[in-house]
C-alpha cells in the first residue's frame, strides 16, 4: 500500500504556496539544505528565512527549493532506488542540477551529516575535487563559528565557501544572492574570488589557516563576521512557502538580536553581541504582513530573551489583537521577577509552564557561569509561580565538573526547601529538573577551561543531583548521551583534523539522526588520541596565547576580554548585564561589541516600559478571554483535490492566507480558520486529515474594541467578506447542526495500485467490517460493485462500494458511506494517507 516516497512533501497539497518561476527560465537555482530530518526542524526557520531573503532579493527570477536529511525510512527507499539523498521537495531535482547549495548548520553534531549527504548525492567530498561542473556548496548557520570540522588543515574543505555572521547584515545575504545570480555560469574560482572581495564575512576554501603570507593566491584571510544594525531595518522574513506539517499554522517573529548578559557558557550570547531590538511599530507591521502572507494563527516570539525587549508588555497586547495565540519562549528569570507587571502579563497571556535556566546548582556556580541569577531572585520567582498556581516549572542545570561538595550541599537544601513549599501549596506545580554536561564552546570565556572527559566524575555529579531531586519527590532527567557529549565537545573545540575524521566517518556511512549512527567517537578519538590523554592539549587549561581553530575570524569581542572574563569566572565573580539598574546605575563592560557610543547608549539607557503594567495585564486578560470565548461562524466549502493530503494546520494556514490576501483589511478581525467537520472530535478518529471535497469551516474573529460580550462572535460584515474571499471554493453560509452531517459519497483514488490489487483490498476491508454484500460486474471493463445487504446497511457504515480502474496502475473506490463510516478501517497506517487521494463528493444529512 505504501509508496516509495511517503511523507508530507509527496502530498498534492505541497504544490500550494510556492512562488517559483519555471525551472528552465530561472536566473538562479538554489537548494537550501538542512542537516537534520524534517521532523526535527519543522519548528525551525533558517531555511524559510533564506528562501524569503532570496525571493525578496531576486524576485521571481530565482528558483528556491528545500531538502532535509532523509529519515531512516526514506534513506532505505532512496538507496534501494539509487536516488540522491539531496533532492528538492518542490522540483524533485537532484542537488547536482542546482547552481548553489546553501547549507544551514544549527549545531555541531549536524556537521557529521554534510559529507554523508554529499557522498550519497554523487558529489565529491572535497571542494578541490569539484573544479568544474558542480554546484557551489556554501555553509552558514548558527553553528558557523564552530564549523572548523568542515575544513582540512591544508585549507581544503567540504564546502566551497563559508558565510560567518548574520545574513540580515549589509553587505550580507542579499548581496550574496545578487552576486550568485550575476556570476552564474562563470568559473567557480572567479565566483569565489568576487564573493570574498564583496563580502567581508565570506571565506573560500584554499587559504592558509595560519597568519603567514605565502603566495598571492594562498594567503591568510581575515574574516569579520557580519552583523546587522536593527535601526537600519534589516531584512526579516514576512513571506515564505508554507510547508505541509502540524507546525504550518505556527510562525516565528524575531524581535531582537543578541543578549545583554555575559554568561560564560553561552555560544549565542557572545556570538551575537551586542543586544539589539526591533522597534515596536516595525514588529507590529511585520506581524500583520506575516499573518497575511502565511496564514499562521499562532505566533512565537523569537529572541534569545524575549522579555528583555523594552516594549514587550505593549507588544503582547498588540500581537494578541492579531493572532489567535502568542507564545512566549526563551526569557531571563531575573528580568521576569524584577520587572513590574511582567509575570502578570505572561500569566494573562496563557503561559502556564515556565522554564527557568538556573544553570548552576549553587549561587557560586551561577557566579562561575556569570548567570546573573541570585538565590533571592530565584526564590522570589518560584514563590510567585506557586502562588499563581502555574501548571509546570522546569529547571535546567549545567554539570561542568567545577562543582564542589559545598555546591552539592546547597543544591540539596534547595530541593528540600522546594519540597516544603510544595507541601504548603496543594495542588502544587509539576517540577521537572533537567541537566546537561557543559560543552566548552568557541568564542566564549569557557573555551580556555580544560575539557572534562572523566565519565565517572560527571556521572557521579549527575547521580548526586538526581538523588537530591528524587528524594524531594521531583522528576530528574539527564538530557545528554555520554558519547554525544564527547563528540559534540570535540567537534566544537577540536582542530582541523576533524575534517579527516568526518571524511572517514562519511566513507563508513556514519551520520547523526536522533543519536550517532555508527562509531563516530571511535574514529574521532583515533585522530585525537594524544590530545585527550591526561595532560593532553584538549584536557589542559588554555593560556591567553593559545591559537584556537578559525583564528582567521576576528570577532568583535577580543580574546583578551574573553580570557579576563574566564579568570573572573574561576574566582566566581558575578557580572552585571548591559542594562541599567536604575537612573543612577549604568553598566558597560567594555567588551568591544558596540561600534560606537550610540550603540552603547541603547544598552546602558535601556529600560523595560512597565509603568502601567497592571492595566496592561488586565486588558491582555480581557483580550485573551474574548478569544477563548469566541463562538465560531460556519461556512460550507468544496476543497479541490489539490488540497488532498493537507494536515489540518496546513489547511488552516492556506485558508486564512487566502482570505487575508484578498481582504487584508480583515487583519485583526479574523484570527483563525479551522476545518470543523472531519477533524472535529466526533469524526477525527474516523476521517481525520488529508481529505478534499465538501466540508465545513469554522471562522473565528471578534471586535476587540468591544469586549463586553461573554460570547463574542464575528460580525455580519466580516462574515460576508470572508464568504466573498472564499468564493472560488463555492463558499455558502451554513447554520445546520454539524452533528447531523456525514460523508455520503466518497472517492478514494489509489494512484499506485492496479485493479486486482484494489479488488483484493476492498474484499479484505469489507470482510474486516463483517458486512455481507453482493459482488457483481459493472458496465465498464474493470468495474465491480459491492452492494451491502439490507440487514448490514442498518449498521450505517456504508451501503455500496464500487471498484474501477480506468488507467494503468491506478484504481478508484467509489463509496456510499453512512454516519458510522471510517476511513481508518481501510487505511490503518498514517503513511497510507500520503499515497492516496481521499475526496468527499457529497455530504449527507441525518
């Protein structure tokens, strides 16, 4: 029953939402590659950002496509068919047919997958082997400053070039796309030379890796990572293809860059300094464009610390007037507890689960990490969360090997105090403690610390922490596999021998997919055998003169500042964040990240606008209460077969985008469209997602200027405009009780099944239903009719089934259903939904 290629991208609905020109006429063809399977990155956005930036830069002249690391099932199917692993989901074209392959690496362990993907796509592994006739392989992403594992010690590389820094910068990603289009067809060496000349953040393979002049063509090249300036309105994605998944109706909106803190362990916090934020009016404008262009109904605020934004409280109000839900993600606990009204607004915004990045098990360890979270602030926050009856509190810790017996004793007392607090508050929130081993990251102060590879020591610390947590009656989990920890640590701080190790691993088919598949660690340890012995380079403390990999990158924050911070951390000296504490107390750590006094002033004068916070929290609660009490209005529509295979969230996004594209003035008046019939609780187990044909939509909207009604509902004017915008779906006003509807006429197309196979499938299905039927030939050559006996028609499952085939390797089932019909009896596996077309031709009414 299953086809060779199953998944959301093989469904017909995936053809919707792209804006590509014909392949033959495209001025540039770019394949955007993610190094993890779709299931792991569908909540991620780098590929969407790059696609949107390409489209914004080149318009419809460029053809963009995506590829994700194939899942285990897909890998087996592709190998059996001798197909390339990198194949665009929109075009079906192999990677070798594109002009450029842009790879976004999100974290170090993903690096393992790039050489495997190249090898499995018939692309030579080394850039030096791809002189002519091959697409350019360019690598960037949030892990860029730890991508030395892709570069060989002689300057060769798995990639032709690397982009370091933020693609939003000028010059940056937009100029990269423009140059690729203008230089298409030229010699790859010339293209790379121009990219290096025009883009200060670009580095091409073949350069010397040490600061020694050699030849005119092989010299040490200094790179300055690109950094956007928010005040110049850097590009942010407001339109991109909607991909068919359960995450399709959720989007992300970036409200700031960087971080004002100096946590010694945090890669992103140092890589992206200084803290910069998008102005409130710009965010609101982007939010309106985003919902119109993508149809998302849930917005996630994207930021390292969303609650650091100076206008965050007002933004929560603004955005909740546009979207059905606004999710608040990563935030600083000290800002949460010390900003008046912040917690009230978050609670009013439906946040009931809080994650606290405590990091250190004691106040001293938090000082070593320069976390900026005192025991007093931590307890004030916890007590507030208990008082407000939050559902769940997650605590995250880092185990580094620096912990002492005194630190462990302090943590034990902390857990005992939590136990007492829980006994005083019943019901109490669920408490979940999670811990991971410290990975010393490059370009952070802790890169100078000796690596900790003593398994007995770290696992012993974890066991003691676990004992303290579980003795107090709470949950504990260690969120890191030991081998993954070692491999991750070596990948981010090892030298250029890593590339040889990854090349060897690729030849053995080793990759990373929900764990390391193969003996990667064994290969890596052989290349670094001396360095990971006691007293070896990696297990020793680094001096201020130590030359780290990627030394050709001149980061805004000098090594001298990192080393000074490291030494202060060992003495457990806490550091303030860049924001001012009061009108009199201002901080500037002189790290070097700010370019001028005006940038420094943006930080040292930064205050979160929280004066009328109580009023905002009350108004926010009223807005959200209105949305949750909104009664839907219904419309009956006919979804064409091009919608077949769509997940409910994907269908919801497509429909809301259709409405707001035609009627942008409805933004803020309608915030969600949901399929109300076949994915409703009554029918979800029997029909569910993936259908086309007749159905009923639920429209949610209300007037936020009038929140007095206990049951808000969309006004008639808005309802009529929605009907008009859905006219191509034959939209009709609908008021009948939904519970009276059922699928009366159903057409099931089996595109990969011959007539005899369809007959066998139908007979087995009817036998499983235990219904008696009469089988007879139809008037067409390949047609059989199964008429259900009058007695079994009373079961109200179905009354007739026709099996017919009018084309080779394709069959259809025409089903006359009843109120108890279930497609799951016929297609029990979820994967089967991707390989059929399920069309409801006519609704029945009880």
